[in-house]
């Protein structure tokens, strides 16, 4: 069986690196949406909780229900707000406020420039009034950066706008509100951190996506993808492998089939610029639904041990390579 190997020490190393930036692990909220970026929701929730994290972020209530007992507080990014002892729900629009059930604990997301989700800057006053009128309990106010991982001014003017939102919320009489804006790139680049939480995803899983001019933080990949041998055969020079026969053996060679394919969420890629595994083995011919072929006789091959390297070969980003991997692949913690 293909499997995903989760390295606990590397995960804890990354969390420690982030704690150095935030000042304490109490300020880290681990983002576990989308099956914990493909690492396995329950697996990563347990590890994070054993490390001592008490805050988590998920996409919906269904995800929150699967990890409920492991955290004090779970922020749900995109689901209807209902009363819940542990979950806090993100309000992305005035419509979300109108839909929320009285008694729900909520966080207001403010659009400071990403223009994807969140309440417009000039709707904040109105939103705060409606939150009170609908008897919702406001726990926090947040925003999201559109370009924390890029040089340029956007990060700075969004920060400034968020500061003005904080002032507005405070002057509207709300106290004891938590404020947060940082994702991985933002916390990795910042020299000083004075907010209440950081919502950290990709950095916890081992990747610093900042461009070169920033001082790199030493992070370690948490995930390794391993495939197991199904069969081995000897090919004569000129014999072809897989659908369409795109690969022709340039000499007599020994080739094995391994149990990973696009049905498992592995990218089909380009046969004529083949993906090269972590051990330097090019995938031969087309990726099938459940199989790949490589020149090896080993029982197991490491397909990748660094999703960022794999993503570069596949013309995408580490996030996509990891989240695409099927939840049915076994996750094994070492
Ligand atoms: C996914 C997400 C994050 C985490 O982003 P990373 O770049 O993976 O750290 C933080 N905040 C919000 C609102 C998100 O949707």
C-alpha cells in the first residue's frame, strides 16, 4: 500500500520555530483545514494537541466534530454560526450575520484588501451593531493577507488598515476581543509580533514559501510519500511501458510497477518531462489511475520527501500536491 509517512519530530521542530516568532505556543492556532493539508486531520490534531496547542482552525463544522475533544477552541472558517461551546464561527459577510443563530460565538473577518471573503472596511460599524442585535458573542476580529509571501507594499497597507479596524472595534466598546491576521508567510517574515494568535498552516507542515530576500526559517517537511511494489518485469530494448507506450526502453532494463496513481491524487504530469522521485528515479511512461512504473526492484520507493520540490517539477505549489492526496492513503506517524 502506498502510504504517507508523518514525521513527528519535524512537525514539532516547525512548531517550535513558530513559537520562537510568536513568543509562546499558546498563540499558535494550527490550521487543519482540508485534511490538515493532506497530512490527515485526526493524526495531525492529535500530534498538535500532544505538543500542547489548544487552538485549531478548520473549514467546516464537520471537520471540527472530528477533532473536538483535542482542542479548547476551534475556529470554523466557512460554516453557519450556531451556538457551540468550543467552536467559533467566522462571519464573512453581513448575510452571515443575518443567518447566524443567536447565542453563537463568532469572529468577524474584515476584508482589508484581499477581496475574497470578509466584511468591507466601511461595513464594520454596521456589522458590530448587527452582531449585538442578533445576540451573537463576538470573540475575535481577523483579516487575511493577500500577499504576505511577496515583496511589495500590500502587506504593509493591509496591516495598517487592520490597525484602524482594531481601533474601531475597541472604540465601539468591545473589550476582550482577540485580534489576528498572520498566516505562515506573515509570521515568518515578521520581526515583531503583538497579536493574540497566528493561524499557521503551511509553515507547520514544513514549508517557507517566502522569496529569497527574506531571512529563511529552518523548517523541515513533515510528509513523505512512499509507494509499494506490485510487480517487477524485465524489458528488452525497445519495449514500451504503460498506456500509449510513451516510454520505450532505451536498453534492456528491469522495471517495477508501484501502487500509486492519479486515483490516489497523484498528479498525472507530463510523460515527456517525467517526474523524478526523491531517489532520482524518473516515472516511466504515463501515470495510470492506480500505478506508476520506475526502473527499480525495491519493495518501496520514496516518491517525494519534500512537497515543495515535487511541486516545482509539477508546475504547482506544495499546498496543491499535498491536499490532492487521497484521504484513503494510510498515514503512518514515525
Ligand atoms: C488557510 C488559511 C490560513 C493558513 O495559511 P498558510 O499560508 O497555510 O499559513 C490562515 N488564515 C486563513 C483565513 C486561511 O484560510
